[in-house]
């Protein structure tokens, strides 16, 4: 069975040189230690990274990056907890600045545009705010969006849900069949 450490190494390869620093640190540690327990361990974060409103917004935005469809989404996979643990245990205070500043900019824009706390907005409104961040139309938007998206993807695809329900892990996929019909492929294979 693939574990979170192996999956994190695959995530690092996927993002390459532009990998967000805390993810790169965790992936490097995963590569150095090999198999075993997950590199981002269970338990509470070593420090509190987010305020309650920031945590609620981060959770809502995580759900917009990977929403629930025919498979569970980011919240069911524990991505918000993963992000806070990653930022608490694998980041420097400087690494956290663009994430916290981005959440604060989104919260301020939500209040200005919708007159409501950002965590209480509709999915369409969250999508609009994430698009503004992605297009760097919010203060620090691009500095927030790229790393935030990477953390959501890494958290999801290294979770049990991401590994076993979204993707399919076959340690030995079987014999080679060069004429295997693509229409028979159910899921993308994890390695």
C-alpha cells in the first residue's frame, strides 16, 4: 500500500522547482526517511497558525479547490487540518505571511463586496474571490493562490481518500497490454 510519505514525493515531482517551501521541506524529509509513518504526522499543530475566522475561510476555500463530486472533497479528506499542521510544523514564520495575508485580503474583499464574513459566502462567491487572487487582483493574490493551491492538492492526494477513492493504487499493475482500450480505464493510477 502507498503511504502519505511516498505520495508526498510524487507531489513534489509534479510541482517541480516551484514547490512551496514547506511542502519541499516535508518532501525532502520524506525522501530522506524512506517508508514508514507519514512525514506530516497526526496530532495537533505545534503552534496555532490561523484565527478562527481565517481557519473557517481556509476550509471553505479548500473545498472550492477540490469540491465534493462523485468522490469526497478536500474537507472530507482532512485538507484544512493538513494545511494548518504543514504550516505549523514545516514552515517558517515568513512562509506563513503570504497565506495569512491572502486570507485576510480575501476576507476584506468579501466584506467590501458582499457585506458578509468570507466563510459565510456561497461557493460561487468563493470562486469569484479565488479567481481574483489567482489573477493577482487582490493584494498579494498571486503570492497566496499558488502556494495555497499546492497545499490543497498535496493534502488531498496524499490523504487516504485521495489515494484510495480519487485514484487507484496498483502496486503491480499486471502484465503489459499495448492494445488495452482507453475506454476500459476506470481511474488514473497512483504510483
